[in-house]
């Protein structure tokens, strides 16, 4: 699991780094030529076209990285949602047996809310990543999107922690039932 996350982070970072390398190399091409003369500025259409092409290439690379990130994030979110549902079903069964699962259900509600927050943050981050090529300051926009994505992943981690706490509470309730 940790290795998969590392590989995903490396893949997304490499994709986005490569995406930023194209605009840098395109701007370097606009510098002095090897003969010591500069490129004529009387052809603004050509320079604009190359910038447009660079932005399109960046857009394509970002979309490829986002597809991978979206798949991994959604898989994690779906697994957590499934754990919440299964723990709610366990709570129903334990209540039928006479157990008190109020604290567990409360923790599950908190976890569900945290998961919703994570999904909302990820959605915002994805939109910001998509807007990077058109931004006035692409690096700043990328940094902001990356920070939002990090917050979304942090919320997923908090959801897992809350589910572990709920599971421990559930185990305590079952132990009480067995003893009682």
C-alpha cells in the first residue's frame, strides 16, 4: 500500500515535471540562435503558436496524470465508504444482540463527513490542476493545486484513523456483550 502510494506520487510528479519542461524548453528556443542573432519578433503568430502548442501538450500531460490520480483516489475513497457501510451493518447486528453502539455510530458519522470533505477537496484540486496551463502563474497554480491534493489525501488518512477508532469501539462493545 505504501509502495503503491510512493509509485503514484512519483508518477504524478514526473508527469507534471515533464509537462513543465516543455514550456521551459519552448522559451529557451526563443532565445538567441547559435549564430548569435536573435529570432525576429516580426513573426508573433509563430511564437504564439508554439506557446499554444506547449500549453496543449501541458494540458495533455496533466490530464494523463489526473486520470491516474483520480483512479487511485476514487478506489481509496470507495474502499473507505465500503468499510463504513460494513461497520454500520455490524452495528445493526450488535444492537439486535443488545449492544450499545452509539459511540461507534457517532465515530462512523464523523468518518463519513471527513470522507466527503476529502472528496470535495480532491475535486477542487483536480479543477485547479486542469487550469494550470491557462493560468497567469502556472507554477503558483500548480503549487496551490498540489497543496489542495495533499489536504485531500490527509483527509483520507484521517478517515482511516477514525475508522480504526470506530473499530476499536466496536470491539469493546462486543467484548462487553460477551462478558455480560
